[in-house]
């Protein structure tokens, strides 16, 4: 199997690195949101009429719990592709 040339591998690798860095920012926000929900659940002064309670009491999704791992995987894949591109040159 023939691998793509240097420019293609480097471009895809750097794109994945940038996407990984951006996703790490979203992962940090997701982590803060999960902490806010947990703090809200610990708070005893809940109002049953508030719309915000519904939103804060829903369980976290798989992506919300593992957003940091996904971001790191994308970042590492980008670094690996970029390294392969430079070693291929």
C-alpha cells in the first residue's frame, strides 16, 4: 500500500493537531459544566419551578464524560501523522 506524499500527511497531521487543541478547550468547558452540575446537585436550595433545574439534573452523556480523551486522541493522531510525514521525507 502506497502512503500519501509528504505534503498531504503534513497537512492532515497539522489539521488534526489544531482540531485537537480546539477540542481540548471544549473539553475544559465540558469539565467545568460537569462540576457545576455536581455542585448544583449538592446544593439543597433547589427551586422546583426553575427551568435550569431540568437542564442541570440530566445525567452527563458519554461524550461529556470522555471529551478530554477524545480531544487527546485527535491531538496525538495529528502529532503521529505529522511525525510520519517528516520521517517519510
